[in-house]
C-alpha cells in the first residue's frame, strides 16, 4: 500500500475520506488492529495547545 505523506495527513485531519477496505489495509501496513486507528493517542493528551517554548 502506497500513501504519500500529504494524503496521510489529510486523512488524519479528517479532510480526506477513505473506504473501510483502505482502512483495514492501512492498519495491516502499520501492524496494528483496525480498532486501534479509532483510539486517540495518549501523546495528544500530553500536548499543550499553542506555540512550543524556546529552549535555553
């Protein structure tokens, strides 16, 4: 399965819709159960909205 980065970003942002078949193929390519694509990442909970702080 070949997906370019732009298409993948659009899917994640909800701006591009895919079929169930493509969803299953994407999950298989990532090596995860399809249901895991519907679970919000724990990383998103740790993120604080806004601009990142400058280092140093």
